[in-house]
C-alpha cells in the first residue's frame, strides 16, 4: 500500500456485484480478496483463498498475496482495497479485524450478509485500532478486469 487511502472510494458496480457473489458463495465462511490497480484506480479484483478453517475469521494465503504484490510492483500498481465478508454480522470492523489491520494506508471493505437478501458494503481505514469510515461510491466507469481466483 503505497498511496495514502482516500476518504472516498469509488468502485465499479461490477466489483460490488463480485464481492457480494464471493461473499454468498463462501458463506457461512468469510471470503477475502483485494482490489488492485494504478495508484487510486481500482482496476482488477482478485479473490483470495481463506485459509482459516472457522466461520468468523479470514486468513489470506501468503503465497497468493506475495504473487500479487510482485505483479503490482512490476506494473507500478497498488493494493487499492482489501475486502472480506461478515456472513452473519454487521459491516463494521470486528475486534479481530482491528487487531489484524497491519496496513495503515489500506481501505478495508466489508460485505455484511447479516440480511442475505440485502447485503451491506461499507469501507474503513483502521489505524492503531481507530476506525474511520470511508465513503463508498458505486458505478464509476473504468477499464475493468475481474481476475477471479477461486483457490484450490
């Protein structure tokens, strides 16, 4: 995460749809993934493998994250956002989310399926356990690639 996180995150509707689909497919487990692109421009969404066996946490596969980090470096891209789901709770960072938020410049997007027919997506910055909401704006038009990684 090289660029400071904005207080507004604009994403294409297709990325919202993909995050919701990913969340529903993995429920009752949490899903996780990242959005990458040139600084400030969300271009690709990558589903990542959740290695956590339980239903209330996620653990990103380090090998997948490392490969994406190398690819980003080669292209001069950034991690624009990190997303995960809360299959049965609200779209707000849990105590565990706050404790494990190591990238202070990251925008963390959470998809709540507490009400499965009405998913709620919210975004946050988490710095030293302090949570600040980031406004999510849907529908921005950009050259979009959905690189969907479905894991093993």
